C-alpha cells in the first residue's frame, strides 16, 4: 500500500513538472503597429469663414469672427445635379468634431460655372466662452436662403469659391433678434456621377 502511494505521488510530481514547463511564458513577439486610439483625423481643405453681427437677448451687441476649416469624413465639397439646368454645390466645415462651431451650406445654380446662385445656410452654430460657467450660443433656425454673386468654379482644379451675406430676422436665429452672417467659402469639389437605369435619370450626369 505504501509502495502504491509513493508511485502515485511520483507520478503527480512528474505531471506537475511537465505542466509547469509547458505553461511557462514564451518569447516576446515583435511590437505591433500603434493604434489610432479611436481618434478620427480631421481633414482641412478650404473653409467657411466670416463675421456674425447681431444682438444677444440681453441687449449686448454681437460682432464675432468665425473660421471653420475642418471636416471628418466624405469629400471636401460635392457637385450634384437633378437636371441639365439644376446644379447644387455642398460644403460643410466645423471648428470641432462635436459640431458646436460649424456651418453647412448649399449653393444652387443653373450651370456648374454660373457666377450667381442661391445659397442656403442649412445649419450654422457658433459658441464662445464668456467667463466662468458662461457661454454664448448662437444657432440658426431652419434653412435660410440668399441670392449671391461672384461665384467661381474651376472644372480642372475643382476649386470653388464665393462670398455671401445673409440677413436673418428675429425668428430665424436663437437670439430672437435680427442678425447678419457674411463671409466667404472655398473648397475642392468632387463631381457626383450616377448611372442611367431603365431609361430614367435619377440624377442627371454632369457634363464636362
């Protein structure tokens, strides 16, 4: 009985030794490529910049400069069409990824190289710290439009530029008072092309 116990104990020691040897830490492998830590890189190409003039709700005058240059996905700007005489340029820019300082505009024209059109300010947001626990917030309400001139689009380089002035009444912005947003924009435009399907044109192909 004693001999059997000793054999069993010896077997367990050998098994434990094999298990320990097989589980020891291996060699360290080569370092991997550093990750992005979830950070979405910003792209800067062009801008939407200008001046905001108005009156805050407490009667304080507003005269603030803004400059939005970054975007985080998609194109710098796009050009699409729904017919041979209807074209729309789209540009979005922001100062931060949270969109608290940003602008989104579209410009409708009758041809890609038209020098005038209708600008729609689809959204506009401007914030500024005024001190400890104080912040000024300005936003527009709905889509606001204005006729603009001086547009320039170079088909070869894709560069699209223009200037604008937009007057907002008390109901078109968050201050409850009249305001004016004036500025300029610049972007490298990507033309969007679509296929013809079953004799229909969901989007008219842009012509060079």
